C-alpha cells in the first residue's frame, strides 16, 4: 500500500511543472474549502466560485508558500480572504440598492431536514455573527487548532479564544431558544 504524498512534496512537484500534483491538493482540500466558503457566504454558487477562486489564487502564488508550513492553513487563509472580498462586494452592491437574489422556497425535503437536530445546529451556527461563525467552523467543523485559526484569520490567539468562547455561549442560547419555540 503506497503512502499518500505529503502536501509539501505536492507543492514542490507542482513548482517543478507537475500539474497532477496540484490536482491532488485540490482533491484533498476542495470539500473543506467549499465548506468554509459556504459557511461564510451562505450561498451555494458563491461558495463554489470562492472555492475555485481560492485554488486559482493559490496556484498563481504557489511560489510564496513557505516550505514547512501547513498547506491547509495557507489555502484556508486564501479562501477566507476570497470570501471576505465577496462579502464586501455584496455590501457595496447592496448599498447601491441593487436587488438581491431571492432564495428559492424550501421544498418538502428541506422542510423535513429542518426538523432534524443537525439542521437546528446549522441554523444556530448560521445565526452567529460572521466572526464567530468562521471561528466555530474552523475549530469544530474543520478541526483546526487555535494557532492555525489565528494564522488563517490574521488574529491574535487571545482573540480567537475569545471569539470561540462567545460563539459557544451564543450557540447555547440560540439552541435553547429554538428548543423552547419548538415545544
């Protein structure tokens, strides 16, 4: 059984002209990057576009990747900044009074899923302010450590810990409110 190549080796191979090595990195991190983008943007198409944009930017600036660093942290930082750019564009367009896209009405399948406990948790996470939602997503859903989150978001570690604490507090409150309204 052949061991999977390490991310650093795949970066080096890509820089030496092997595009299949970068394709392996994309396969390895595509889902996680998309998940982060979706949790940040709340829009399937924009999340797909942000994911594609993140990998495109990563490929173009691969020479700036520091050997010994974690590729996952680097690509998450690129994706997060791509999402922030998109959110800023949204705010700018909204201030110019452009009509926003309406979400399609949920179908029966979505309504059934909404009753599920996991759907309540997702709804509670989505209700968090962006800074808390991003930290929760990176920590609990992506399994990132405090230092990695600090690097991705460009925040001090103490701020990351504070955001995570406050996010958990708000989630407890939101989930408690959801429980009461469903009873």
